[in-house]
């Protein structure tokens, strides 16, 4: 699994001009599922998302996690993160999981996140979404499990 994690002061997802999810301070995480991914990868990724230290402590150092600050978590499925971009000028998507596998694992991620964290929002799988965000920092990390 790949995840693009962005520390945000706010973020939202709209579908057909209707807002379906919004968070204030927290993390916006774009998630891509690859064919070899499993339930174990979902668990490892969620642990990283909730505990990755990207928020400032009292000294201004990145020592606090999303769990520490009890911030919002917005999860968005984005299969394009799994693209193979090593050659040519057009991305290849053979490295992305099938839609059925990707949806099942993404849904597991959302469900587990909701069980372990208070403020969890998500986009809609396979929808044409418009994502708005204010990246705080900017702080952006690519996570792979």
C-alpha cells in the first residue's frame, strides 16, 4: 500500500458540487492499493498514519502524532498513486490492485480507522472527487508498507 500523507489545517471532499467530508487540523491521506496488499498491510498503514510524528510539540519539533493531537483524518482512495511512472510519458496502472480488491481493503482501512480514532472522514471509492486542502507547512510524506 502507498499513502500520500499531508498535514493540513483543513481539507474537504466534494462530489458533484456537494461536500461529503471535511476535517479541520489533521491529516489528509490519499491511499493506493496494490495487488500484493493484504489485511496486514492495512493494519500496518493505519498504525503509521495514526502514530507518524508530523505535528509540532512545544519546542516546534515534529514529535506529535495525529493520535496525540486528536486531529481529523480524511482518507481518500487514489489508485493513481500506484501508477508505474518509470518509463515513457504515460502512467501504467498494472501496478494497481483490481477495483474489487482495492475497495475491500480501503473500506477495511476506513472501518478500522473509525474504530481507533475519533474524527475520521472519507471520500467515496471510485467517485470523481474534488479535494480541497490547505497543506500546513507544507508537510507531505509518502508512506509505503
